[in-house]
C-alpha cells in the first residue's frame, strides 16, 4: 500500500472518528437533546408529541400569538430561510402541551371569521348557522416570539487535525472541515396578560446542530447520500428545537407561578420607586374601589401582617382588618367595607 493511500486512509479514519465524537443530532438545551416538534393535536388530545415537551394537567387560560412581522428576524425567517410564521410551530407545541387553549387572532384567521359573519348578515347562510355576535372567546394572554440567528463555521478543525496526520491528510481534512457548519438559534418567548398589560413570564431557548457538509467530497456522492438529509438540515429544525427549549422552560416556571405584588400600592398605583414631582398614587385613582389584594398589600405596609396577598380574605386577613379598624376607631367587623377601604387609601 502506497504512502499516499495510507495518508488518505488516515484522513478518512480521522473524519469518521470526528463524526463519532461530535453528536450530530439536534441539541436542545443539553448535548443529548435530539428533539423537534412532531405529531398533531386535536382539542386536549395530542398524537405522537415529543417525549421532551413539557405538559400541564389543565389549561392555564387562553392565549393568542403576537408575531412582529416588521422585525428583522422575521424578514430573515421568511425571505432567507423561506420558513412559515413561527406561530404555526408554536400553535402545535402549545396545544400538545395542554398548557393553554389557543385562540385565533391572526389577520388571515380573523378575516375568515369576519367573512362568515358578513355572509350571515347578508342572509345568504341557511337557517341555524348561528354566526351571530357574542361567541368569540377572549384571549387571556398574548405570547410573543423572537429569534436571534447565529451560524458558526468550524473550518478551523482541518488545520489542527492536519498537523496530526501530515500534509496530505491536512489537505483532505481541510476540505471536509471547510464545509462543516454548526447551525445555532437562540429564541425568546414573552407572555403578557392582555387585561392588565403585565408581563407574566419570559423565557429563552437555544439549539445547535453540526452539519458535515464536506463528507461527499471525501467519500463520493454515494456515501454522502447515505447520510440522508443530515448534511442539508434546514435551519427550521434548529429554530424548532430552540423554541421548544424556550417553551419548556416557560412551562416549568409557570408551574410555580406567583403573582408579583407591589407592597403598599398595588399594581399601577405608583410603585415603590417613586418619581420626584409625580402625583401621589391616591390622586391618580379614579374612583376605583380598592381590591382585596390591594387592601392586603396596604395592611402589610402598615404593619398588619396578612402574609402573601392573594385576594382571599382568610382568617389571617380578617384578623388584620379587625386590628386596623380598632386602631382607626372604625366599626370592628373584619370586613372591607367602604369606611375601611377609604381609611386604607389615605
């Protein structure tokens, strides 16, 4: 066997060893992740969903997808990668997880519903079609996705390995590594309460995948074809895994969800970080009755410990209210009557 043949054989072995050392399946969150969104969903039933997708025992509310189509990442998604909107992917993940009920708010879907209502109003539909008003379900939350693209080239491997196997091997390995790409995607999800505008949750996710695109140059077209679509993996698979990673992390955080409270003011009442010259929170209230949770916040701030405000007037809250009423010379009832709410607002 000639020296040149031995050199090429050594290079081939090095590439095979490299492929064996580096996991080339999808990596999501950890080096062992190999997951993409699959299967289907129908109501509360999921079919062939990924075993790594987090689930909820019951929905937490309704959610609509809010996709910023003017963002730079969205332009790349549609024009460069030729991928459909991320909402299509997220709809599947959300419904399979059973954490939220998805409601339609996209332009196309809303247009279709409006068209049916117009047909109903024109009298063209058969009797009993029932497309009248008052049937749409409210969207409790809005989920906004964002993508950050990053694509690295690992071509520097060729030079390092070439030093181990000699000039001939270095040339071959350089050709292989030059076409080797590690595709990466980083995503973010933000969940906002549509009624109050308060951000409920936020999460990030990431995924990467290494493609050995130079295999064909070394082993021939037949051997490269044996890798299937592996060396031409769509960027979409990486994005899918990154979004699943972000969604999983959000679901885990939501399982232990606790509402954020502002001591003494309530949400939107001015906050603890006061601004010089701003109106006092009591002057910004427009006749709105103090809620039970706001009353609990205020009682805590005044030294009447009710524990974590939850809007429920249990024994601890009632005892605190009675103490407050007694100290302020109010009728001691343990209830949040008008006089007690007014006293707490001062």
